[in-house]
């Protein structure tokens, strides 16, 4: 393997690729029995900024990633809903190398409306299964013996436990949601926790403007020896600001767009402006 390719391979092995955030449509609300929500979105990022486990920012060869994601909710009862978050196609590239692409890791779960009414509270448990390929590679276009790892999954089963509390304001067409979560990981990865807040404001019965701040961190100091195993996962921490618009084409069909960027403590992650466009349907 050529020295330049070896250096790039080492970087990929020690980096966590950006993972698109799932669109949490319900917050504290759950879907009534027989009703649902589905969204198909495309998320793209183009960046040269990588943040090490120690928090240093370094410049790398340009990294590009596109993810086609499917998100859905379906009411099994008036309090219990099934949830799916599935990156049906992930594609990542570096200059001079073939892309790594394939399925991402699918997450399936259940959410239960513990409290309904003006202050709905929902709790949920979701399992992320390794449907992605942790050994996916990109090969040097000039030398097929040289490669970098571009995994589409982390190869582990992990369990997310989440809670969301929402409130619709009585005097304004607005709402807010508070979220918290815990990620129980396997295969030697360090557990994580998350927290976030989302604000939404309705404009002329046609569009919802949203602003979200979320953070993901580790429950203890990550294990450096796990960084070389897979390019997704260990030691990732970040905070993001997300601004979005959901526009109603019809009563049941929506167009969505979001732009997100990282700030604060960024560890073992690529950062850049992450843009998502999609379409959603309620039924």
C-alpha cells in the first residue's frame, strides 16, 4: 500500500463517519391506532474537517457522503406505535478511490405514550441491527491493491432507550419537545447518552419552521484501542444545531428540508454542513 493511501486508511479506521440524525416526527405524541407517518429523505455532506478523539481539528482529503433514509411511525394502538429508521443506501467517497456503498444499520423499535393530553410523554426502546457492512472498502482507482475502509455499518447490535416530552402552546401555533436517550452498545464500544430540544412554529397553515439543538456524548472516556476496528462508532461526540422547514403540499403530503452543523465538543467525527431534503406523508 502506498504511503499516502496508508495514511488515508489510518485516518478512516480511526474516524467516525457522520451519521445522519433521524427525524423524530412525534416527539411526546404517538400515532393513533391505524395512522402513520413516513418520510424518505436524502442527506448529503461534503467536508475536509475531522475532529480527533482529543478534540483537535485536522484537514483531510475531501470526504463526501450521501444517505437515503427511510423513517416511519405506525400506531398499533392509541398509545403504542412502531418506529423504523433505516438508511436504505449509504455512499461515501474520497478522491481517487471507488465509493463505499450499501445498506446502513436499520433501527426498529416501539414507543409508548405514557402520558397524553397537553403534556404528552412518550418512552421508547429501539434496537439497531447490523444490516450495514462494517468491512466495505473503497479501492484506489490507479492501484487495486490499495484501499481505504468506507463502512456502511458498525457491525454491532445496540439498544436505544429514549424519552420525549412535548407541549403545544395555547396562545401560539407553536410547540416544543425535550428529548433524552441512552445507547447501550456491544462489541466493546462505549455507551452513549443524548439530549435535545426542538422548537416548532407554524406559518399560515402551510409550513412548520423548526429549530433543534441536540448533543451526543459518551458515558466515560472512550477506548482508543477500539478506534482502529471500525470507522463508525467509538468515541463519537458532538452537538448540532438544525434548522428546518416542513411545507404542506396537501393535507397529507409534506416537503421537508433541513440544514445542520456541528458546534461545541466534537470528538472522533467529521463535521460540515449537512443538508437533508425529503418528502413525508401522513395517513
